[in-house]
C-alpha cells in the first residue's frame, strides 16, 4: 500500500511540476515601431500597449519577453506559427478572428486621411469624395491601407515604412497621408500637428488586442483578459494612456464593453465640443441605468452609423443602439430591449401640397431622403424605390435636405421628426405626415461574439427596470404621453 501511495504521489507531483513548467515558459511578445503604442525609448521597448500588456500578463503569473520586429509582416507571421508568441497592437478583424487567441482591447485606433496645409477643400469630406483627392501616402500592407484598397481607392502612393510616408508628407512630396490618428499625432510635435495638419475624414475605428499564437492555453488568455478588464475598471489603463498622450480625453479609451451610437435625437445624440462633449438621449439614459446595475458604467462612443453598425457585427463585447430590430437583422445580433419605438412615416413640406397614401405614390415622387445604412434605407431598397437619396449620414442631414428643398420627402421616425423640428425651430404645421411605412422597436444590438451571459444580464436588468418603474420614469421624462415600447 505504501509503495502504491509513493508511486501515486510521485506521478502527481511530477504532473504538477510539468504543468507549472509549461505555464511559466515566457511568451515572446513582439510588435513594430508604432508610437505611442509600441516603440523604443532609451534602449527600452515601451508604449501604451506594452505597459498594459505587461501589467495584465504579470497579474496572470506569466513571464514575457519583448521583441521589436523590423516589419509588421515578420511579426505577424512569427505569431501565426507560434510557439508561445504574442503580437501587440493587432487590430481585431473578422478575417483574423480564428487565426489567433485574443485578449483586449488594450487600446483603440482611429484611421483617417490627413492633409498637410490647407487646399481649400470643405472638410470633413465623405469617404467617396476622398477617392478624388490627389495622391495619398500609405504604408504597404498596413490595415489603414488595405481598408482603403477594399473601399476601391486607386489614388494611393505606397511606402515601405511609416517614416518614409511621413517624410514625403512633411516635405511637400505628397499632401495627404492615411494614418492612425494617435500614431500621426505622436510622430509630430504637438504644435505642428494642431497648427498645420487637418483631418480630411475619419473612415474606420479599430480596437487593438494582444493576439496570442494558437498554442497558448485558453487559461492563460482568459487570465490576461481578466487582467485587462481589471485595469480598465480601476482606471489604470487611463493612467497609462495619459502617460504617453497627456491630453487624451477619457472617452477615446476602450471600455470593458464597446458601446456605439450615432447622432439620432432624441434617442441618442452628442452635445458640447472638445472636453465638454457628451452623449445624451433617452436611450443613453436607459443604457446607463442598465450598466449601473451591472456595477460598472462604460463610456458611449458617438460614431457614424455605418462604422458603428459594422463594428458591432464582429467585435467581442460590443453593441450598437438604438437599433431597429427588423427581420433582416434578426440573426445578425443578440438583442436586448426594447428601449425605443420607431413609428416611421413619409414627411413632406406642407407647402408642396403632396399626398402620399400608398407606397406607389411614394415611389412616384422625385426624391425621398433617409440616412445611409438605416433600416429606412433598407426598406426603400428592398421595396425597389427608384427615388432614394441616401447621402445623409444622420437624421439631421436628411431633415435639412427636406427643409432646404433638396428632396420632396423624407422617411424618418415620428419621434425624430418632432424633436428635429423643435430643435430647428420648424413648426410641425409646416410639415405633412403621410402614411406609416414601418413600425419597429429599437433595441441594443450586441455582437454574436459577446458572451450570452453578458447579454442576458443586460436583459434582466432592463426587465427589472420595467418592473420597478425606473424605465417608465426615464421614458416619461422624454416622451410624456407617448406609449412605451
């Protein structure tokens, strides 16, 4: 018996020793020179993502060794092949999703096109109009570049490194450059950037993660993920970011859940400028109360609809609101709600004398405006309307097109139109509401890769708000007398 106990203990201790050895093998963490996220200073590799990763990895009880790669492709390929590798400042994308194991986000990036000087263009330019700009400096194979390529840009001038592209941009070799906002701002002196460089357009928001090679254990990745979320909640990530970017606003930093909305009052809209800007609205109030009941309130990102809608279709722990829950969208998201009501009508100027009692009459109009990418846009396309004007990026833009006589009609929810009329001092008697075209409820649309437990917690909190009267109180503060969704 003692012999068998001895053998069992020997095997047990040996197995423990083996597991511990496996878990303590250092992970080689690489990156490229990409200030302020990953760069060398005084012989040390530092940066926002370096510091956050170091803290999260250390909390997970793992050793890491930093390595500076010469090119992005070199670092990317090395991580793909393993073993015990990780790559920092890696944008999480649908096509990369299954190539690595992910922990993050550690930071976020905003891709834009920038001008050195002032050419007289009216900025910000719609992304389609940027295809007509003179040559744009880009770095080969970078995501900033491949995104523009996928959008059909043919006016790109390629460079092997960011320093080469920046040199051409700074020395009048080329007037425009595509770059991550933070990277460009860090590469230039603050005075020069704010005095001479102008934002032409912002075309993509990305979130940077730690991309682990597939051989790294799920337990290690999970521990690092928990460490990152702890750093976000206790404001350590904010302190790290401001160490490198002292003027960075808090709402430009990732949360534990990335929440997106657009300018679509009164449900959600932005107010104020610079450091005084806020995101407000009835849906925002509801969302923040749901979050408060989870124990942590993430900031809300105000974005263009198409960018926000695209992100929430793939990014883990992300959501866009208030999103009309239509049959076409049903299987694209996980839904929490309802939080808003989209009773949607055709509107015309009363002075036009137009009558719209049927969809055929609406199709016979010269033009109908609605925001690009909205459910209203989908409706017009799916019903073969020949007169769609979807150049508006917001409901305010579409409303302006009607008021300015640029279109004959708009298709918008009644709550939006009533609010916009009030804010723009337009009497509702100057508008004619015609047939109801759509009637959907608005929801919080979570990505399919968000844990079901998170989605269920949010729905439970919303249901509790409706039971205890909190939802009704918030609703009536915005829409007294209007039925709740």
